[in-house]
C-alpha cells in the first residue's frame, strides 16, 4: 500500500516504513505527525484518487529529527562590468519515518 501526500508545496509518494525528508514541520524529534492532504491511495489493484484529496485518508509518521539539506549555490555575474557574487542557501528539512497509511 502506498499513498501520495502533499506537504510544504511538494508531493511525495510514501509507503509504510520509509524515511524521507520533507519541508520543515514544527514538531519535536520522537513526536508523531499526521498528513491529511492525501492525493492518492493505492492498495494492490484498488486505487483511490482524490479530487483534490481523498476524504478520510491520512498518513501518520514519526519525526526522526530536523536536518539541513544540501547547499545550493547561486552565482551572479555581469560580463564586462566587474560584478560577480556568490550566494549560498541550505534548506531546513524534517526527517520523518512513515508509520502507516489509513483510508
């Protein structure tokens, strides 16, 4: 059984037991998180597609911890003007372990 959830403006395909990094959630490590925006639920040959979400479906997860993503570097450059600038950014993420998908 797997589901497609939406959190932080992104969509993730999740199944029970998976560990993934999502956009920052204000939750402590060891606590549980519940994702109610479930867009699709598939169990074998049975597929439920929401319009836009599947009513009554949710995904529960355990918060493993807060982490930082990879560094993204933006380099700005104007030719013949002597202008160049490097800007870096590291996104804050929350690592969660999916514990169950309920319909």
